[in-house]
C-alpha cells in the first residue's frame, strides 16, 4: 500500500491565499513542496504536514475545496508511477507558461470584431461561434421515387397517371358533361375517360411538335398537319371539347368564389398537388422559387412583372429538387386576401408552406424569401437555408453593406450563433450579400474568382425551379385561350409529364440508353399511349390513308407502320 500523507494549512502564492486540507500521495506532495518554493517576488508559502497512514485507501472520497488551486489537484491513490510523472510534467509546463506571459500561441487568432445590425437588435461577430446550433443533416427520406410510385409504374402511361389519377379525370368529366348538357341539351354525347385522355394526348403531342402557337386547323390539315390528329378525333370534336371542358360546377361557383379566387379549379388543383410529394422524395438540396405562367386574359389574381418576358400572368410558388428539378410542391398566388389586407412576411410563409414535411434538407432561395427569421424557423424544423439577402433588411450590419475601400474579389464575413453572412465584391463598388445557416467557416475558393463557398453552393442549387420552367416551356402543351383555368390545366399537364419523365428514368435507367432528346421521345410515346384507346374504337374511318393507317394498318392494299407520325 502506498504511503498517504495529509497536509493542511494556508498557501499564499502571488498574492492569492489558498486553504488546503487533503490527502495526497507522497510523491505528489514532494513535487508540491518543490514547486511552491519562494519565487523571485518573495512570495512565501507555509505548509503544515501531518502524516497519517490510511488502512483502506480504496474507501477514500474526494473532498477538494472548490477554491483549491487547479495546479495542485489530487491524483487517484491507484495512479501508477508513469501517470504521476505525466501529471508532474504537465504542472511544470503550466507553471512555465504562467511565469512567461509574453510567450503566445503562434496560431492565436486576431481580436474579435462585432458588427451591430441596422436595427440594433442583433450583434454579428467577425469570427465563427462554436456554440452554433446545427440542424440534423440526415435526410429523413430516401431520395428518388417512393415505394408507392415504383409499385404502380409498369409503362410510360402509368407513370403519367401517378399524377393525373382516375379520380381527377372523373372529377373533370363530371363537370364537363354537366356543362355540355347545359349548353347542347339532348344533342350532347357524354364523354368518358378515353375521350379526355385522347384530348390530353393531342395537347402533349402538339407540344412535342413545337406547335403550341400553330393554328389548330393547320394541325388537322391533310397536307401540312399530322396524321395522328385526324386519326384520333375530328377538328370539330377537338374544338368542342376545348370550349366545354370545365373543372368545377358552374352553378355553385359564385358562392365559392366569394371566399376563394381559385374556386374555378380548386378541387382539381388541390387533388393534383397532393400527389406530388407522394411519388418522389427530393435529395438533400431543395430549391424554393416562383414560376410565372404568361396570360393576358381576365383573371382575378393576374400579376404584372415587368422583368418577365410575358409581363402579365399567373404566379406559382414551387419547391423543386435541386438536382432533378422534380416539382415536389406548388401553390398558386391568388393576390391579396378577400378583405384587401396585404400579407406580412409573405416570403417566410411561402417557404414554410412549400417545405412542410421535409427534414434534414437544405433550402436554397433568393432575396425575396431570405431573412434571419426564416433561418431560425427552418432550424426549428431541422432544415438549413442558403440564399441572397436584400440590402434593406434591418438585421444586416452596415459594416458589410459598405463597399468603401473594399478590394475586388474580397469577402467579408459575419457570424451569429446560428447564421453566417458574407459580403462579396465581384467588382468595384458592387457587392452581393448571402446568408446561410449551414456554413460556419469563412472559407473562400482558391480559384481565380475567390468566391466564398456560400456563393458556390448557392449557385449550384439555385436553378431547380428555373430549370423546370425551361424544360416545360420547351415542349409545352399550352394553347391560346381566354380562360385562366385552362392556363392552369395546361401547366398541370406540363409538370405532370415532366415529373413522370423523372420517375420513369429512375425506375428504368436503361430506357433509350445513348439516345439524345430522351424527353422528347418520352413525350411522344406518352401522347401516343393516351390517344391509342380513342383511335382503336373510332367508328368512322379517316379520309386520308395516312390517318387511316393508324387505325387499320392495312388500307387499300398498302401496309402502314403503326404510329408512323414522326
């Protein structure tokens, strides 16, 4: 058993008196006697030691006074000689540092600078804070098509019907037949799913041929038109269906429109939007932005945006996967409320609505949405945020807004416990401000542009919604119309076809491998699959052989290839 000695008394070191009464090992006590010799300042140390041998060392308990000098801490009675030597060496190094205060750590950072915000309610720091709250970066869902979608997709047509389901088609058919009976009476022939699918298929095929601005009669022309249009239905039937198609009950619309500006297509729109998140899980990067569908007709919530090519149209909020541009959630902006009161914090409300149900994702948005309060709300939902910030925000510090004496390609950072802010100067007297809750360091790229990593991440993820707009506008099925519900319906078809394309490529990655314009081929096959049931049951034979060949492969002794329309 090691000898244990008890010492008690008062210690005065550099003007500080310490009361000590504790049991320590003999070797440590000798080290203490050596380390507490009078120093150059003449500090006196008085220690009275009383020896006492403990019979059962294992039953001793620590009783260190809270004011005891941490340099003279107690070691466990079972500590080996090697561990005691390491402790003594650490004590000597610490004493040496205290005796030589002029020696500093070469890696010590520069003094921290604070930047108060414009409203004075927030204090930003020049260095990152270690206590930053972090959102859970583990995505709670597996990216890609859901099990529900995979189990129900057999071909291209079934992938499209994931979004425009049989129940949505029945809703449209019910109110369309009701409108047809109201207008034409007994002469109206009731439509079924084959008629509606054929109508949607022709709209999609018109987009494939880039004929959305072409006059409808020219599509049915015997010389310049496409045979599949004449083989599916007559021009009169197409125009009749375009005029009669409805999405709600016209008789009950006035009462519903008093409370809902979107009453004319509300049921179909909500049923369709509910399907979007059920079929596909986005990756970790999600983009929230606005879409703009051009329309100059009468609409109670038509918007004027001079920066857009169309200037007048319908604004749609959208949340898309940043990689695939899959439309995961959408919401039509219907303008001010019925009572005329303007909406406050609209940007934050839109992002929270669009990202409901996500967890562990990073949200990229532009300066219309980004704010300090939005970042805090997203962190509560285990989400992070990256986005540009408008310079009139009250939470920004004036020190980062100024470009005076700022060199080109320079970056200036500011941090709080949860947010990071960067001011980047791409050219003289111009800067861009970005805010992030996912970045915590002042890291800058080593490339020639020397952009901060916050800007690089923002640039790589900001185009999710814009890419969706570009892709859907390339082969859009929209046609000239004076009814805004038809504009919304055309947008539903475009987005549904693109989402079906994304789901189909993940389920069957070998489809048309090596071919270009895969999406065009997908839309062509989708359109043909939708019109096929209507072509096969058509009773009247089309007048031109090319159109008749789509219904009967052998006409007038000549064999035509089925669907030879491209």
